[in-house]
C-alpha cells in the first residue's frame, strides 16, 4: 500500500516528533545553549532526558535516555537501525554519521567489544553534551571526529578505508542535511562499504521527500529493505553492498543476537516483519543529486 504523505513541512514536523512523550509543559529544561550550528536544549520529563536542537523552527527530540534504564533504546528508529545486524551480524569496523546522545555508538561498543568505530558529528557542542548528560563514554576503540560527515567520507575513501556497517543518522534542527541525501553522496558511502557491508539510514515515511529519497537509494544500491512505522512516521533504509539475505538467514541471525540485544529493548521478530523490499513510492520521482536537491523547497511549503 502506498505510504501516507502529508504536505511538506507539516509531515516533516510530525515525523520529527519521533515518539509520544509527555507535553513540553511537563518538561524541565536543564541545559540550553546556542552552538555554531543550532540551538541545543536538554529537558527532563520524569526519568526521561531528551536532547533537542533546532535552526529556525520548533524544538524536536533528537535523542532520549531513560535514566532508570539507560541502555534501553527509547525511540523506534534506534531499534530499527539495529536490524542492520541481521544483514551483517559480525561487523569489524563501523562508521556513524551523527551522534545525538550517542545511543547507537555506545550500544554497538558494548555489544561488540572488539569492533572499531568512527563517529562523526559536525557540532562539537553535541559531542560535549552527549558526554555530560547522556553517559556517552566510548572506549578507546571509538574515535570521535568533529567534522562534516561528507568531508569525512571523502577523505576516508581517498585513504582506502572500508567499513562493514555505516549508520547515517545526521540531522539538523529540521531534517537531514541536503548534501547527505544525494546520489553522489550515497555513491561515496557505498565506496566505503566492504563487500557485503550494510548502510542503515534513519529517515521518515511521512514526507514529501519520501519518493525522492527512495528512488535515490534504489539508484545507488538497487533493492533495499524498507522498515516503516506508521505510529511514529519513522523509516529506516537498509541497503547492502551486495545481495540482500533471505528471511531464513536473517531469522537464524536474529536467534543468535537476541540475548545480546535484549538489554537495549531490541526485539527482532517485529523488525523481521517490517523488512520489505517492495517499492511503495513513485518510481518516476526525480533522483536527488548535488545539482538537483529541492530539499529546502519541499520543507518550505
């Protein structure tokens, strides 16, 4: 069935809400600052601590942590991103673009104690607040780089770096930065993937960009797994540098990973049910390129 689409910015803002948390009036702001890139706010609702940032419009939750269960992933999208392990269950090197509160890098560091990670976050202030408020305390195996994600990807490619898993989780206060959505960028990302490696991209299903994003990923990777939740509007794309595994292989991997992922609230059965490759977008939509990326136009409707 075709995805539901809301007009431009309205759909984006609904998706960026991410989850049904108590009203903002019930939240207590415990930190606020203006960084070079955004307005950063940390608020607390009961035991739930949330990181938000915006450029011009409303504050939206980017990352949350339940202080009573700090390992548990609060948001659907974070658990959906972990479904990438059903494609590559034994990554040796991981790259994450976009830190937020550090939920994904910390979980992967704990689950895979031998894995080396590179984490790229453009805003040094976000790195600092992740450490101070969200218990982001990576091991010596995790390298954190305060720079633009596309610059990092280009440099890594020239140095011959490869990764088994690449997490695309970069957001500004409104949406994914447009230079991290184009075919040229995704081709650069694919060049960094080891054979059989997987990219997991956090995006949204309720957006006028849905069709454009979908055909762009398809143009670079071919068929991909499309995971969606109607309740939150989250959509995670899982694409591979090679053939996608069948359901039987993924179900076997899910059994092997179940105990490791349980403390983080990740259950693979519902994720497996989401993993579909059937296109539900307009195949004639224009591919996003460095020359054609009408993100601002669509956001500004």
